[in-house]
C-alpha cells in the first residue's frame, strides 16, 4: 500500500513538472512573439556640427535598411562628407568620391575583398514596390540614385535600381519626390544640425543660375558642381544600434554601365 502511494506521488510530481515545463516554454514563446523589437537607431556624428539620430524602418524598406546598417557598421561612412546641400530641400552625403560620382564596392558592404561596384533594388512605389508608404517629409532619410532617363527614356528601371551608398535627408516636406525615392527612416534628434548643414556656403546655387547662363568654372577651366559646400561637412562616424538583431547582408545588383549600354546598342556602328 505504501509503495503504491509513493508511486502515485512520484507520478503526480512528474506530471506537475511536465506541466510547469510546458508553461515555461510556452511563456517564453509568447514573450518572443509579443515583444516589440525596437527599430534600429543610426547615430550620425558630423564634425563641428553635432549629432543626428535617425530611426530606421526595416518594415518599410528591409533591404535598404540592411544595406545602410552593413555599410555604417563596417565604417564605410566614417570620414566622408555631405557634398550637396540645398536649403529648403535636402542634404546629401555618403559618396566616397566626395562629389556625387562614387559608388560602393562589394568589399565595402560585405568585407569579401571584391572591388566590383554594386547597387540595390529601389524599394519604392515607382519601382512596383508597394510596401513602402513613407512620404518625403522633413527629417526623412532616403537613398540617392541616378537618373539615366536623360540617356534614354527606356532606362527607368536602371535608374530606380541605381542606389548604393549615397543618401539624403529631407529638410522640408517635398511631396514631388513621394514614391520616387526609397525612404527608409526619419530623424528623431538633430534637425537643427540638418538645418545648419543645409545652409552652408556653396560654390553656387543651382536655383539661382539662369537657364541660359554659363556654368561657373574653376581656375583650371573645369565646370564647378552646383550646390557643393565650399567646406564640406565631414561625417565623423555613423553607427547603427540594432538592439541585438542581426539584419544580415543586403541583396545586391550589378550596376548599370553607360559604357556597356553604348557598346550594346551602338557598338556595331562604331566597328564599321
């Protein structure tokens, strides 16, 4: 009798332990499913200007956010500049050439030693990506891209998929850009820094140059770029806090090549 009682007690304890274990595991799963992971926060330190903090939106533009995080946390942006500033519009930076002509390499984003340049798909409505509803309001950060439609109106897809590392921060609402550029976050601190950068002294303002006026040139006769700061604000660093989330590696594309385009369509004519 005593042995049967002891067996029952052990069985009951075992059942209780199983139930407690199941509840514990279930609670852990429930916490993971219901716990809201904070969005990544990018901290942009600008020499002599201050700090800009930007909340990134991976739900709106996941691959763009992944690309930006990978570049930033590998130190790509450290020491680069804001090379184009237009008050009432935006400030643009992130070009390793410092003049708007540069593109990042696969090594810059992946650290794989591959020096080939790359671009990423534009996550925006114009490119048939409908999940990104972010409007180009003051404080929004977006990817800069090329416009190849001046070469051919057929090159819209190539234009939309030409972003790499260059980004801009909107200073004032610009509805004309809605859906045409990939917005992927918004400033949560430091809009006064954005305003200060937007109003630096530049070579000349594109908006102030008459349509029939000759483009200003430097002492060597080379055309000066419009809206380029005389003293370009330096990005000391960009670091992104992901709050423990691993966003992995971005999906990349081979960028559009104007040379290859010309050779493809007109090469046979040149050869004759």
